[in-house]
């Protein structure tokens, strides 16, 4: 029996994620709704998001090692941003559009897992963006995402 690949392995490699997010954030910066949200992003933002998602999908731990990041730090980037559902939906739409444009795997199993993570993560980003303090402990592990788990129901006190 062959080993089931991680979502990262199935998608390609680190270059796949870096290309996806580089092209995506080029669109975001030009977008009427999202442009102002990201106009002051750090020069490392695109690479850090690519590293974060790749790590969540089972790739090397570049976000936690090379970028000195953590899940708590990523959550913290959204605190106080006051994101709306409209902005979340646009972000998701542009990311999926970019995924199609770069030829990201489009089989139903991978896209279901990919979209599942993007929906889960962006909805948490909106929730956390309404807060004034990071609700996570500094030692919280990075999330991991596979071929179908959602991690159970969202319970705010367990973030």
C-alpha cells in the first residue's frame, strides 16, 4: 500500500505556494476592496503566508523556523483589523481564481481540502480581527490540515 501524500506534496513544492501567493497578493493590492487592507504589508508578508500555508499542509517548517513564526503570531496579525465578511469572501475568491490561473491541482479531493482550509482559516481571521487582544497562548501548536478533517466544532474558549 502506498503512502498517502500530504496536501503539500500533492500541490507541488514550496515554489508552488510562493507562486500562488505572489500572484495572489499582486491582485489583492490592486483590488478596490482589499487593497487598502494590505497596502502597508511588510515586504516579507507574501513569503510568510506561503510558508505558513505550506507548513499547515505538511511542508517543511519554514514559517516556524526561517520566519520565526507561530500560529499565535499569525493570529496576532489579524487582531484589530476589523475584517468583514465581504472582504473575506473577496480574499477567498481572488485566491481561488489565482489557484486556477497558476494550474494548482484541481482534482475534487485536493480542492475540497484546500477550500476547506481557506474557508476555515479566513473565517477565524474575521473573528479574530474583531478582537483587541490575541486570544491564543504563545505555546499553541501550528494547525495541520489534511484530506478532510475540520478539527471539530469551533468553540471560542478553546482557541
